[in-house]
C-alpha cells in the first residue's frame, strides 16, 4: 500500500486505502473537512474483519482531536478481538438532498461522508476509560455528567470503550443541483432537488420528572426547530472549550 505522505499537517496522508477514486473532485483529505462531517453526527458504522468474516456495526461515537471513541457491551463479538488491536474503518454519512434528474441515470443525492481508517483498541487505562465514560455524555450534552447519578463499578465493568487514532481519512461531498445531459434539458419532466434536514422537535419531559426540575440552560443548543447537525457541532465546540 503506497502512501503519499503530505507535509501539510492540515491534511491526512493519502494512499490507495483512502484515496477517492470515483468522482475524485468531490473528495478531500483536509482534517477540518473530515472533522466537520464527524462533528455533525453521532451515529456511525464501524467495519472490521474477524476470522475472514466482515462485520459492520452501527454505534454512537465521539471525537477528541484525531482520536475516535465508541463503546459497547463487554460481551460484544468485536470487543473480544480487540485486545491486540484490529484494523477498522469508521464511516459517517449525512443525507442532505434528493436529486431528481430527467433520466434515471442522473438521479442522485446530496450528501456528506467521512471514512476514517486506523487500528481499534480497547481502552484499558482506568483514567482514560473514566474520562471516556464522562465524554460520551458531555460531548453531546455540555457539563451533564457532573449532575448525574455516579456510574457504578458494575456499569464500568459491563462497558468496554474503544479508541482509534485516525491514521488516514477522506471526506466526500456532493452539494449541487441536477446534472443532466445537455440534450435532456428539454425533456418534459420535473427535475430538481428536495432538501433533507433532521430537525429537533419539541421536548417531551419524562412524566416522572421531579416538579422542581427545569430543563438546564446547557441544552439550549437543542432548541426546537434547530438542525441536529448544527446542534451537534455547537456541542462539540462547547466540549472542546471545556476540555
């Protein structure tokens, strides 16, 4: 696997593993571009191979610098194979629009995606694990872990935290309108883009909430009508500022 080592610290190194081959003009290896896509999400898919069998697992994740973290049950098949580390790919994608063209061939979607490659490992260090178990809350809900019931020893034992330094990554983005063949523009059918956004709705307080408990100000970033990816980016900035 040949690698082009970039002297630009703002970009990830490129090799055949992460190089965007189809529609390469949509690709980017810029750290800021990759991080922006990661920070706008919380659900990813982690792919890996165990004993020749490929697996792809959906899970929640968070980013700290160039390291990604996720967690799972200690009984997980994948986690049992991570003692020595395992090559993994973590992918995040956002659907931004449905693109309807004048031919089936040119129908498409607007999207943002990031693929990150590295070696996944179990977080064994007690201090790093404790910090990660706080971060899985505070990364998304600023300062929330300090107000929660303390995690128990059994809960810590039942939860495995995985970390993966991003060795290589690429972003791929489509953010444009219809791209029909020139001779098709006169075809009598509607064409255009249907934008897609995930919007935060009105809160639904727990029916057993203590009467004196109000929604904390820190959750103002999740106001009704806000897009989820903007709220998650705001939460990432708040988390980094507090770290």
